[in-house]
């Protein structure tokens, strides 16, 4: 003997039959030719089959422990490696571990869950901010009204398949290295359903569902934004065979607003005010999603300053409170002045000592001569 059988299987000499069986299963999964085609591995697989054939049989094991020839031939017992070479690994797994991992197969149900569906819905900013109720028309699959999902013509019912006797599967006995092994597969006559439709429903052609158009009201929660998906459980397509419906998903598309730009739950807008109002201060009426609001412009307001109006933004989705409305101020300088206006501004400049205002340069800015020099130098 090339190697001790107990060593081949990696078990103790006192190992129980169950321990030997578990060790063989573990090795067989690693070394089966369909999993590992290496020639050396194939020879090892043959050896563990031989070892298991002896140690799993009480009489052969006793003879082996006494030093006798328990095989009586190199390829006895499991049919040798030659039988394993043509035996599919899926059938091998079924034979050793049970079909489908020990799960019963049986006939398949004709009723299956329907598919999910997604539709896009366009909303205004105010609808996204405060929520809305929309009426939607969708094309979908519903239970066939003629057969109520059974798939058969009126007055008829599914009949048991005479090939598989309603089991939905047929069994075959195959010879393998484990001896004679029974394998199962879906019945080709009934497709695994176990029943046949003698007369399919003329309206749904046996599918158990038909397509139709239906109208439904949908509540849009406050705070949704562009790209939000709303799940409506059980509002999708009815499944084949009258199976349960899938879900309907609404994808929100938020239309652009002429005034406000949304960033999260905050709204941003630009407010342009005259130069005098910025200098002296004023009260300005601005638009919001809640209607007009008065905003106080402080004296000396500069371009680029922001004025927050708290809790005038979008409602928080699945929460309380709202975002803010952020106003960005732009001061407008007049481009044309009549003589009277020009006179008044010159008097103001004289009073403020700004007839010849000194220029203020910030880091990164250049004067006229610097820009001229750069132009000649090709910068």
C-alpha cells in the first residue's frame, strides 16, 4: 500500500464512520476532476475513493486493520476513477450531499412576483418643498379578469402532468463512482410546474395577467429633491400566474426655478439694489416660497454680502423644520447720470474728499503700467 488509508483521509485510526464520511466529503469537494483537473490531483482523488471504500465498510475496514487485502481488485467498490471521470460534479454533489443542498424541489408555482417599475415625475420647487398630491396614469399588468390569474379558459382548470405525476420533476438512475445514483431534473413536459393548461385563457394566453392603464393618486412628501426615489410598495406589475405585484418607484425631477437655486434644503437668490439704497439703507420686499417678505438693508451694505432669512427654505424630508433663504446682495452702480445727478454726486465726492480717489490694489491685482509691461513682455 502506497499510503495509509487513515492518513489519506486525515482521520485517526479510531475515527467513527461519521468522521470518516465527513473527511471524505471535504476532500472529494477539493479533488473531484470537474473542480481540479490537474493529473496529480486526479490520482489523489482516486486514492481517497479507494481509502473511503475500505474504511466506510466495517468488514473491509476490519480486514484492512488486520493487514489483509480489503479491495480484492484495484477498481472494486466505487467503480474506480474511470467511472468518476465521466460523472458530472453537480450530480456528484447531489449524490453525496443531497439534491439542491438538501432542499426539497417539487413543482414550481406558476404564480411569481411581478417586476418593479420606475416612472419619472416632474415637480415644481414649491411642490418639492411642501409636498403635493399628484394623479398618475400608468400602464401596467393586472390580474386577468377572465381567468382570475389561473391562466385557463373559463370552465377549465389545470390538470396534473401525466409524466411527472404532479411532482414537477423526473428522476433518473445513473451509474457513477458512488454506484447507482438517482438524480432529478425539471419535468420537460410541464416545465417543472407539475400541471398543464389544457385550454389557455384566450384573453391572457395562459399568463394570468393582462396589460391595462390605471389612474392612481400619489402623495409626494415634503422635502424631496431632484433624483429622490419614492417607493410605492405593491403598486408595480402583477406577476405571472396572478402572482403578487412588484413595487412602483417614482423618480423625482425638480424643474428649474426662475428666482431660487436650491442647495440641499437652503434656497439662494440674488437681490440687486441701487447704490444709494446700499449706502443709506432701505427696506426691500423680496419674493419667497411663502410669499413676499420685507428685508432690511443696512446702511453701508456692500456687494457680495449675504442676508439669511431663517426657516424660509425647503422643509426637511422625514423631519421637522426648514432650511433657510439666503439672499446675495449686488449693489448696482448707475451707468448714466443727468446733469443734476452728476452735480449732486460731485458735491458728495467733494464733501467726502473723493474728487481724486486713491486707488486701492489688493493682492493679485495689477496697475495699468504693470499690465502694459506684461503685454510687451508676452506674458
